[in-house]
C-alpha cells in the first residue's frame, strides 16, 4: 500500500475535538496500520540494493516516526485523564500494536543476511532507533493520561512495544540471541487471547 495514502488516511481519521480518549484510540489504530504497512514493505523488498531499501523500508519508517511524533505532541497538549473504563478499553488496540511491532521486527530479523549483503543494515539500525525513541515518547504521553490504579498495566504494555524494537536493534548490532524470526499474527493472537480467557474482547482483564 502507498505510504502517502496510508498517512493521509491516518491523519484524516484523527478527530479535531478535545476528546483525548478518541484521539488516543484512533492514533493507536493508525500507528498499527502504518506498522503493518512497514511490515509489508519489509516483506516486499527484493533484497537487491540500497536505493530500493531506502524506498521500500526507510521511507515508511520515517513516516511512522513522523506520525508518532505529531500524535505525541497532541497528547501532551491535552491534560484530560482517561476514565477507568476508557483505560481498560485502550489496552486492546495497544496490545494489537505490540503484536504488529513484534511481527515487523521479526520480519527484519529474518532478512538480516540479505540486509548485510546489500550493506543496508546500518540504515535499519538507525530506523529502529528512531522508531524506539518515538515509541517511548508516544507511550509515555499515553501513559500520562492513565489513572494511577492502572499505571503498572500501562507500563507493561509499553514494554511490549519497546522490547520488540530493542530486540531488532540488538539483533542487527550483532547479538545473535536477539535474532528471533518468529512472526506473530496480531489478529490471530488477539483472537486466541479472548478465546482462552486471557482478556475480554474489549481488551479489559478477566476478573
């Protein structure tokens, strides 16, 4: 899918009102769509050269970083807290995003030998570092709206996203043990979590 189209849809979906919860959930869904777009770009790269890697992977990564940075600024500019119910419900898109990030990094790790042969692994590391920083900032801005009772849960969900990106950085940095290529299907994992009572359909925990 064309990156400009995905970005245009993502931005047009964001509400302009002061509804922090609506903005946060819409942003999470848009970030997931952009992450899935990046995963597809990684899969589609033909492994040939630097120019193709820049077009297929670097540009989508830059677009994702830009989107998260802008969403972070908006969240930081609104001090309205989520209700407990909203905080529970926002766990679902957050967890879906974590699975998507895992899938994207797993696809990168799987193609590490090809990136090395094309001499573009340094670009991948830089992109992952930018994504890690943007993810940390966005997650922190999101957590700032979560009620204190659910803060530990929010921090754990934040770690799911951050750890996947750090794993990719470590893998491309030469840590072989970090190079897992097991791809997680985010939709399938979500379905199984609900089926086996790991969480409710709206993302809230089982009582």
